[in-house]
C-alpha cells in the first residue's frame, strides 16, 4: 500500500499563548518553554465536518483520484459532531463519495491505526483506494479552566488517499492499558435504569506520566522498527512523530542521535491536534516538496489507552 496524496485544513482562528494568558494564570514563557507551542488553531466559525471535508478534498486533488475511485472512507476522531451517523458518512456528500464509511477512535494513534485498517482492506481485495481523514476538535472536550491541559491542544484535519502499490513496509502497535493518566468521558444519557451514572468529564491528564510513557516508548518503538528492518537511525530521512510536546520530540531525537532536520515539526503553530498531527505534518512536508520518491520515513504516535503505533513507509 502506498500514500497517493495528502491534504489538510486548519481552522481560521489563531489562539496565541498571550490570548490564553488573558483568561488563565499562565504565560507565553511557561507554555513555550515547557511545550514548544506558541499558537494553535481553534474551531470558531467552522464545524469539524467542514474541516474534514476540506482536508479530504485537498487529498483527493493532490492524489489526482476521482471521488468515484474511493472504495472506503476511514475517519479517525476522538469525538465527531454526531455519534450517529459517523463523520465518515457525513463528509461523503460534499466530497462526491458513495462508499462505506467508518469512524475509528484510536486516540492520538488513530491515523496509524487507520493506515493499518486500510492496508488490510486493500490486501483483502475489498478496496483499491481508501480515503483516510483524521479530524479532531480537542477544543470541545478540553477544560478551558484547566491551565495544565487546555494550553496543549488545537483543532485540525489531515487526510491522505492510499492505494495499491509499494510504500508501507511495516506497522506495529503497543498497548499498556492505563485509563487513569489520560481520559475524557461523554454525557451519561438519561436512562431511568442506569445505576449511579458517572457525570461527563472534560479531558483529564497526568502530564508527567504521559510524558515519561511517550519518551520511553517512542524511542523503544522506533529502535525496534529500525532493528527489524536492519536500518540505522541515519538511514531514515524523516521521523514524523505525534506533535504533542517539543520536549518529547527533542528527547527522542537526541536518544536516536539524529540531526534536527530529520525531525520535522509544526507543534509551535498547531499545538497537539491528536490523531490529526501526523497527516497534517505529512501534508505540509508533501506540499513543501520534501517527500521525494524513495524518501523513507518512520511515523510514530502515542496517546490515550495508553497505546503507541509506529509505521515504516517509503514514498
Ligand atoms: N501555566 C503556568 N503554570 C502551569 C501551567 C500553565 N499552563 N500548567 C501547569 N502549571 C504549573 C503547575 O500547576 C505546577 O505548579 P506547582 O509547582 O505550583 O504545583 C507547575 O506548573 C509544574 O507542573 P507540571 O505538571 O509538573 O509541569 P511539567 O513540567 O510536567 O509540564 C506538561 C506539564 C507540559 C503537560 C508536561 O507534563 C507534558 O508535556 N506532558 C505530556 C503531555 C502530553 O503529551 N499529552 C498529550 C498526549 S495524549 C494526546 O495527544 C491527546
């Protein structure tokens, strides 16, 4: 399976660290030093669906694939606008698609999980081309009164068209179930039979626990992928990691002993957009002409579960 084209869309509204300091006890200095984030994009006029449609349309155009060639749409999202129908169904009218659509919630690892599902569909002969759209609106379930979490997140959609061909070499996942360190919940509903239903809660995170998990597992996962394919760190052109924190990216990079130009990032402009970070960054790299034929990349993401996903891919 190979990536045939990419797309992305960000909300218009730019929220700087100084904007946050206007209503939270925080500062640009604290946020940028601890995370590398300077600004993020947040949904205001748009809907998540409109972002997903824009990213999907851009990916189809970039791949030069007609809507009728798409056999399956996979949307990764932690929370779409509606529980039913799936966002993957809702974006089809605007994109001119008429195929099965499915939403997947793999947390921040969702995009890599979707690559794996698409690979399976294509290998089984059930699809020839799949549209993957990762669309996330963390602004909707972040607690905007909690300075330790809301400053980290942004909204975005990234997309790619995948199809038959040589490109994806390997995908691996790791899971260490730990609900306590990162979770958010939905409203409990109004069933008269529910006993002691838990109220909805905004996203809660034990930042230092997630940080330790991310640094140690990303490094180990990447090392394992390199070893499995008899590669040295310098044999990989780009390490496209989940954009959660610049310090996490730097810690993994220095452990691997590779130069900064091999670790692309946009977290300073976008914040953490969950499963959208990797496809948005891939799209920016693609449009900047960085993903040349033969170029090799390792994708790596970590997130709620906790779980991680790592992919080795050639363009
Ligand atoms: N502004 C100012 N002070 C703050 C802020 C803020 N925005 N947030 C927390 N603080 C304060 C805390 O209250 C604490 O104060 P205290 O010492 O008086 O109690 C102090 O700063 C230190 O807080 P820590 O939580 O220890 O700060 P830390 O250095 O660990 O940085 C951070 C926090 C940035 C969240 C870090 O732990 C981190 O990046 N963790 C990884 C998180 C992550 O990647 N999450 C996403 C993964 S899942 C997903 O992508 C959806």
